């Protein structure tokens, strides 16, 4: 084995997406040549739910070089989390999560007295707001990829429904305060290696805390997921282009911009938009589509199984990603695996992963201009099928840049750097 590493992955599951899968994929990759002791707090919906791991163990045991430690919340943490679990007050989770981190500190401190470890890696969740206390320990310490420092721009907030706009204004205000937290500052300065999930967060951390930060998206791609043969059967000269949109139907995902853009193109190009997902604004978006006379051009799939999503990816020509505020959306990586160029806004994680090699990025301007710019990008690819084909092949090749093979090498280099930086400080 290369190194013995304590990994903190609060959310951890083989069956769930987002933060859960980020941690699960990391462990599958990095356990190839490291001994990992993984401490987690949830793999179900609420803190302390561990059913997913127990079910998985019945199907397949984890490798011998992985030790899984579920850390159940204390009675006090459970009491604090009660309003969240019973949907009375969701923010109560953060109080319970803070107490869980105190438990975690004592658990890891105990592990270090019993055995030798080379490194502690605080992997997830990627949000920076609860830095925990592991940075106090006398051992090489790595944090990240982390995110959340970046505020939602005013131009994005202006596009949201009133309730969502108020929510994000409050988030921005709270974020400005939390970035000045003494514990956040101490954890960032103490980290022997600090990783940011997007270049925007990287730049902001370096400006705020005056320390070097490396950039790495929180998730990656397994080589088997890259569909090398998918473009051989895709018809780039067809009459009807297949557009793909996937996400939660809420304000920040901003489907209304795509709908207004397609309304401008209704008489110019022949297309079909496939919408995958559900959410609080579903009925509102469907009503807007009817108002814009797009009913016959849209298929609303709702929440569907993964195999059905993959079928849609394989026949899609272009992904329309209208999110205003993201980390690194998984749908960009899925699009790359299937050679589907992305049209998106030049912001958040898309700024790093899409670039001009895997799609077209539209500037964030205002409510009147953005649908027009989005429509212009769509029309450009619809009218220049050679460019669409070229971008599709480039997109597929770009997927290899985000493979777990590359991430594996990167993480091992960062581990060596963290140990070297720690030794240098000592």
C-alpha cells in the first residue's frame, strides 16, 4: 500500500448521486494503492441513516484496504436534527452537523493514538461553511475540493422568482459573514494542501486568504462510462435536432431562459427538447411552454431511470444547460461521455469544464439579452452541422481529461505535497 489515509466523507453511498457519489467514486479510485479509513455520517436521507451501506455489504464486500466507519450522531445531535428530520426547520441540520464534527474530532484523535496514519483528508461535503476541527490535529491535513465561496451574481438573482431571489440574497449575505469566520480562516491557513472545486472559488480563496490553492472538480469519469462508439451512429444532418435538458425544475436551474430562446427559433429550425427532472416550478414551466406555443416541441420525461437517461444522451445532439449557480454539474460530464456539446452560461463549474472545446458558453447579461444569446448559439450549431460534428468529437475526447485515472495521479501527487508541506512547517 502507498499511504494510510483517514478520509472524511460525510455523505457516502453507492446508490445516490451528488455528494454521495463523489465520495463513493473517490474511494473506489484511490483505494487501488492506498489504505483508506473512511468515516461517514449518512448514506440515506438524514444524518445517521446507514441502510445503503448495509444493503451494499450484502451484495459485495469492500476491498480489504478500505475500512468503513459509520459515525452515528449523538443524542444531542439527533435532538438538534429533529426539526430537520420532521420537515419543521431544515436549517437545524447545520446545528446537528456541527455537533457531529465535534464527535468526529474525538474519534479521529483516538484513531491517531492507536495507529499510524500518513494523512487526514477532509473530502466532503464540498461546502466550506463547516470546516470542522480536524485541522487542529498534528498530522498532514488536506481539504477539498471545496466550494461555496462564490456569491450568486445580481444578474442571476434578478432572473429568479421572488421567493427564490430572496433566498439567494440571504445566502449571499450569510456567505459574506461565514467567509470571515475565524474557524474557516484557521482551517484554510492550516491545510497543507487546499483544493477548490472551480476556478472561480480558487481565485476567490486566493484573494480572501492569500494562500495557494489548486483546482480540481469534485467528480470525475470512469473510463468505462466514455461511449467511444456513440458518434458513429449519430445523424448530424437530420431534419430534427434533439436537445437535452436535465435538472431540478427550480429557479436556479433557469429553464425559462431555454424556453424563451427556443420560442425565438420555433419558425427557424426543427427541434425536439427532452426535459428530464421534476421540481417545485414544474407546472409553472409547463404553463410557460404552452404560452410560448412549444407544447409540440417538448417532451417532459419527469424522473426516469438511469438507463432511460442514457438512451436520451445517446440520441441527443446538444445539451442546453441553463443553470445560474452550480458547482460542477454532473450532466456536463455525462454529456462529455456521450459526445454531446453543451450550450451554457459562462459561469461556475461550466466555465472550467465546457470551454470552447466542448460547447458554446453564453455571457451572463440580463433577462432580455440572455435568451437571445442562447438562441444565437443554438442557431449557430443548427446551421453549421460540420461545427456541431467537430464539437461532438472534441467533447468526447475532452472526457478523458476528467477520467479517474488522471484524478488518481493528481490526488497521489497532492498527498505527497501535503506530507512535504507539513514536514516543512514542522
